[in-house]
């Protein structure tokens, strides 16, 4: 039996792997920060063996409530992922599973590799509708890819979408893949109508370093990028710095920041009600946008979510709040679950990459519905 993690986004600490019925692991924290929740590893040599895999420090992780009613993901080929049973006693999370092949992967959520990211960027450019540019470099020198789709004329509405500030929230890039697939489809009437009136600026992965390292929330310098928007620096958060500069160059009329939530088993928005400039106009657009998104996707709901911030109490170091205040625009954080969606549960797959992808497709219908009101 062998356990390995030396691959893109791989992450685990091995305590003991001598007995199938008592495999002991620890979830590794981010490389330069204390956040621990993401895991991704390969188990070999255990075909048809009853494996008991214990995550000894689950109760000490960043979001221990995230393990309640949670089922890890597994795959034999890293293409088709499914859920496996697990229990959490408040301290240890335990997987009981019998692999049906000699090589199997287990992960916190369906991974989205850097190779997939590069393929996504290349395929988008190959559509003939998308321009790819590099906004700058990450802490470790990787490209910050920007996809620009539209005519880029002054009269166009400017729609900005960023994803994966927190690299372990891989459902965010699955979402972007779905959105791009539809937006770049010349046979889709909604996409054609959108691109007649708007230019889209899309950053599919805000945190390539953290993604490759197998981090949950931070970049290679240990910075939580979604707390860097007020005062980003070239040393610790160049990823945010270069995106902010481009936003100031283009302007923003509608902004979406795509995330995943560890604890809540729902798809929901978090808005800008706590920023100083929030007013009745933005509130009305928000309400219409949510209603349209509900019609576009039954996976979305607005009954469960984060507590609304009191007026003036928003944290302006967060992307959605900073953008909403800076550009006086509709700005939303979209959250998807690591668990299943309690509104439409799926016992085999739970919330998945494919469901995230479909949600990204549906988002374009909601954007189209409010396009005439966001400026």
C-alpha cells in the first residue's frame, strides 16, 4: 500500500499507512498560513480491501463544521468523481471505503488542475471570440490570465467575473468553465445578445500558486487574497494589485466573485448592503437579479446565506465590497457548497464540478435580464 500527494494540488500528511483498516492521516495547512481543510491524495495497492482512513486533525481544521454531513470525493481516473461515506465525531473524520481498483484518488472537492486551467484559456482563445492577455505575475511568477470577450468599445457595459481567490474552492473554476462554454457559443442567442451590449472580463483563477500548492485559502506568500483589496502589495498580493489596476482602466458595471462555502449546503449570494454607497437603486437591481437567477437555476436560493451586514459595516478589504464601493455597481459574491445542495440533493455526486459548470451557464441568463439597468 502506498499513499502519494506529490502532484498538482496534492496535499496530505501521512501518519501511518501500514494497515488497510487503520490508515492515519493529517490534513496539511496552507504552505505559509494556518488554514487547513483541503486534501487530495492517491492510494495505491488497496483494491478490494476494506479501507478505514482517519483524518486525525479534522476537528482542528479551519472549518470543523464543514465536516458535518460531508462526504469526500473519490475517483479512479480523475475525470469521473463520486462521493464516499464518511463520519465525523467532532475530532476525527473517518472514511470507510472498499476501492474497486488498485489506484484511487480522494479529494476534498473535485479538483481543477493548472493544466485544465491552461486548456480552458487556450480553448477560449481558440473560439475566435476571446482575447487572452497577461495582467501580471503571481508571487511565484505564474501568469495572471485575463480573458476578454466582447467588442471593448466605450458604450459596452463592463462585466467582471473573477474566481478562485481561495484556491481550494475549485467549484469556482468549474463555474467559470460553464459560463465561458455558453458565452463563447455563437449559436446561443443569449450569449450573442449579451456580447452585442457588453464586454466580459474574466479571471478564471486568481490564485494559481495556491492552487498548485494545494492550499485552501491563501497564495504562496500566505495572503488571503479576499482580504487584500483595500491595500494590495506587489510583495504579498500582486494578484489582486494587477486585477485592480485593470478594473480601474476599464470600469466595472457588474461584478461577480465566485467562491465555495464549507459549511452551508446551499447556493447563495452575499452582497454589498454594508458599504457606504449602498442605496435603493442597487438594492432593487439585486432583488431582480436574484429572482432571475432563481428562474434560470433551481439550484440557487436566497433564504439561507450569510447574515446581512449593517449599513457601513462592510469589510472593504473584500473584493465584492471594494468593487461595489469603488464603482457604485452591482457586485455579488456567489457561494457554492462543498457538501450537497440541500435544495436538490444527489446521493451519488452531491455538489459537483458538473453542477457548478451548469450553474455558470445559467448565470448568463440572469446577467442578460439586468443588463439594461446596471449602469
